[in-house]
C-alpha cells in the first residue's frame, strides 16, 4: 500500500515510515507534502491508496482544502492525525469519508490497529497469521523454559511448522542453552535497538537456528540491556513474526511488567506451567487472579502440570477445583531424560526419542495443532521413525 503523508514534521514522517516498513505487506511512503495546499498544488503522479494528514497546524478554514484533496484522490483512504480537538474540521472530514482519526503524539498500537482496518477495507491482507502462545512459570523452577523450548523443537520437527521462540526474561534469560550450544549473535535487545530495520529477513538473521524450522530470539546477556525493550517494540516484533511464522512461542518467565504484559496482550493462548505442589498452586492462583483482572478470556488460559506423577496426594481434580482453570496437559516426571537434555543443550526429542518426556511433547503438538490423523499415522509414528513397510 502506498501512502502520501501531509505534514511539516520530519520526525513524524520518519516515525510513520518506520512503522509502515514493519508491516506485512509494508506501507510504502510514496511522497510527503508540507501542507494541504502544497498537496493540491503538487499532486502525486502515482496515485496513493492512503492519505495521512497531520491536522495539527490546520484550522477549520482548511476543511475546504481537505474536501478538494479527497475529491482529487477519490480512491484513497484518509487518516487524520491531530493534537487538538477541531470540531468543524472533524465534522467536514467525516463527511468526505475520513474514518480514522488518531491523536498525536502517535500511539503505535493505535496506528497499526487503524492500518489493519484500512487494509481489510481495501482488501490488502497479509498472507499469513501465526499463532502466539505464551508459556509462563507459576513458580521458579516449574519448568516453563524447558517445555517452551522443547515444544518449539517438537512443533517444527513433528508437525512441519515454522516456529519462533522469543525469550522475554528480563534477567538471566537462558532459553537457547536448553536446545543449542550456539552463542547468539543478536538478542532481543539488539532487535529493539534497531526496530526501524525489522522485517522478516532481518528477524530471521537475528535468531539462533536450532532446526530448519525453529529459531530462538535470545534474551540479552546483560540485564542492563533489557531496558532496550519497550512495549511498543514487542507489538512490532510480534506483528512481523505473525506474518512469517506459524507459531510464535513466548518464554515469559515470572516477571509481570509493561513488556511482558504487552506480550501477553498479544497472545492467542497462555500456558501457565506449574508442578503439583501447594506452593505452586498458591502462586498459580495469584497469577490467574491477575489474568482475570486484566480481562483475559478464561478459555485462553490453559494449565500445564509438569513433573506429574499419578497416585500423589494432590490430584488434577483438586487443582481444577482450586484454580477454576482447565489442565490441558501433563508432562511426566522423566527426570533422567530431561536432566540429560538440559545438561547437553540438546532437545529431548533429539536426544532420547523413546522417553516419556518426548512422548508427552508429541501429545502436546497434536493437542495444539489439532491435527486429525488416521490410526497409526500420527505424530507418534514420526516420533519413532516408523515407515509404512513396518506396519
């Protein structure tokens, strides 16, 4: 989509150009004009599909110019940006078909939501819409990082999905160590500091590539660098990632701050991970209360119980009753296989495919992807490497 921006503010032009470039398909700034009159006197030969008008320095008398501009670019959508309420101008703008009016300073999230509406109306759709799944530990040591990293590898290798995992730990993020011995060349903080460059190829180049379809965007080595990440950066990264990956997994850690909240706001499903012990259940209850207070839908919160052993004094039914949320999956207490996997930095599915932990990951892949496969043709067959001739 091509856009014509009408504004005297060069910083606003650069800001919109940067945000537009991060969209998929990108918003291309075809030209810029200093004022409505300038735009009328110097029309753009290549007809823009979007007019972005900075009305900060206009007054009600400029409404006639806006109407003339709308007639000249009759097929273009119009977005109005303003710092002040201008009733007469806004009324006239509505009459000529302006449907998007945004306040300045520009709020990136509001801008992209408006762009999404314009793109939908114009029939300019993205060709992909990946799912965002967040894994969050109810208590330290719950195993959320092990599950998220190994689940990402399982999704890529068993279900042929293109998967990105983003390590959102503000301090001591180590997701890459669970599945790779590679040192990250770029981290989340590096991407945030160069957010104007972000597109699919740039994001791909910043990852630790664990498998052909699975990459990890590492957390910063230095906790001080974590301050580079801002909520609006997370919006942009996830917006680009949705267009290039089937699944985006977020290893959120335990911190609840502005960055992690913005990430959770963007998720399709949240998977709190806990063990079947009273301290975990207590912290899980607090976490779920926070989610409910934030208005997250109950059916988007899906509990995973890690290191589960049948026959314990605490049962899954007790957990469901205590938390008021559904346990969708359990990961067995496969201590030896999991410990070997973590210590070697090799996905458990690659290290010991016959382990109960590997079987559990295959079940979780089938659950999440909702794959319906004929008997004896499912992911377990791929897990154990059997061919048709072996049946």
